[in-house]
C-alpha cells in the first residue's frame, strides 16, 4: 500500500529537469515564431493595402513563410533532440524507455518480495 502512495508522488515529479528546461526554451522559441508570423501578416496586410502586393501574392508569401517555418522548426527539434540525447549519454543518464523498464522491473521484484513475505 505504501508503495502505491510513493509511486504516485514519484510520478508527479519530472524525472529529467534538464528535459523540462529545454522544453520551456523550445516553447519560448515557438512563441517568438508566432509573434514573428503575426508581424509578417501585419506587414503583408499593409503592403496589400498600399497596393504593393496583390492579395494572392500576400497569401502566397505567408504560405511560403509558414512552410519554411515548419521545416525549420522540425529541423531545430531534430537537432535539439540529438543534442539532448548526446548530453544524456555523456552524463550516462538513462533514457525514458530505460527508466520505465527499470521501474517496471522494480515493481515486479517488489511484488515477488511481498509474495515471499506472505507465503
């Protein structure tokens, strides 16, 4: 019974504080990109109003920028994941899958120990 309460407390804690910090930086970057896209849309709207761009050219420009941002974001995410994996390997930190596997093994062993105590 105490094992379940302990497990619940452990589950609420993030096993990798570095991961959470990196995640927050990425979210901040995404927010900056969103602001940049808002500024681009405002600029395109002004250019269309002035007649320097047609509406079709404006839509195409925004679409092209969105596609480029998606590609850049995917590339940045892949690079970030690679760097975090490299860093975790350098510090000999287990991956989430390894951590989960070890937790499952500990739970199984705890159950067996409990059975042996009772039987």
